[in-house]
C-alpha cells in the first residue's frame, strides 16, 4: 500500500458519466490494490451502480455495518484484516451479500469463504461483464425476497409458516428458526434450505439447487452448492450440535429429513 495514504482511508470513487436512473444500488469494494479499485469502480458506475471503495478490511468493517451498501465485493489477500476475517466479523452482525475476488492460487480460500457465508466468488483475472452479471443476479434475489415480504405484510391473513419438524421458515420475512431459536441465513442459504424443506426426503441434485438459488444464467460450480450446505449445517449445529436434517446422498445430491 502506498506510504502516503493512511491505512484507514477510503479511496473516493471515480465518477463517470452515466445515463442510469438516479436511484442506484450501492456496491462497496474492498481491495488493497488501488488500480483494481479504480477500474472496477469506474466499470460499475458506467453500468449504473454507485460505489464506495476501501483499501483494507479494517477500514471497511465499521462502514459496512454503520451504513450498509446493497452488496460488497472483497479481495481475499489484504493487509491488517484479510477478506476472510472481514467476512467472518461481518457475518456476526449482518447478512449483507458478499462476492469474493480471488486469484487462481487461492482456491482453498474460495471454498472457505463460501463456507463462511459468501454468496459468490469470481476468480482473477475476470471480465467486467461477468462481475456485473453476478452482482445483478444476487441483487435480484434480494429484491424478490424484499418484495415478497412487502406484499405479505400488506395482505391478510399472513401466510402460513413452512414447518418441517423442528424447522420453521417464513419466506415473506426471510426468517428461519430451529427449535424456536432464530438462525440467520443469507439469501442464497435461505433459498437452498427452502428448496430442500419443501419436499422432505426428496433428493435435490446440485443442479436443481443451483436453479433454485440462482434464477438466471449465472454460472456456479458444484463446490459453491457444497460450501453453502456446509455453512447451513454449521449455523444449525451452533444451535443444535446434533443437527442432521440436511442429508447427503453421495453422487446424487441432498435432502431434508423432517424428523
């Protein structure tokens, strides 16, 4: 990092002309490479997004919690606080959608990041078009969840909860409980669990779960779904160490056991 820049400085986003609507989604970029920050920020602004940029995780964490953007993009390798630690600390208080930017030699970190609750990852070098497609896919899922909640709150009576044994899910409010204890899930985790819980005992292939969680042509591989499943199990086992409702049939997929 350049010596003449304070560690906790937030680099200003570079404004570029845009014909996008006045109301924009805000994307936070966290990367110690200022060249990447500038180029990605310019590209996203040209696509109609507003951007905030931060040069390290430590300076970004407070801002992400105090004034949340619509989505954040983290580099993994950063000084003071890397992307993995930033995600871990963020997930303690926020389900903010997060995409990781990783290098090809950081594959174990990619898997760990997804297991910790990242919504997606993109390997460097990456195309701007791919990044924008992934961002829009995640934002669409968030907006659908919010729209469903708003519609539900205006209707009477309220929709029934999805109840499967000790699991209860409220799709309208994006709320999940196990043994009456709340479980905080990201949008992607919620959609995967909902797909499994809708038909207990029925095996859902990874491709089917991808279709449920990613309602577009965005590419994700098997490891992404596997990592989300691991994260789901970890969250439920933090409440109930004996949790085993999400079952694996190796080579076929996953199912939900209602008992």
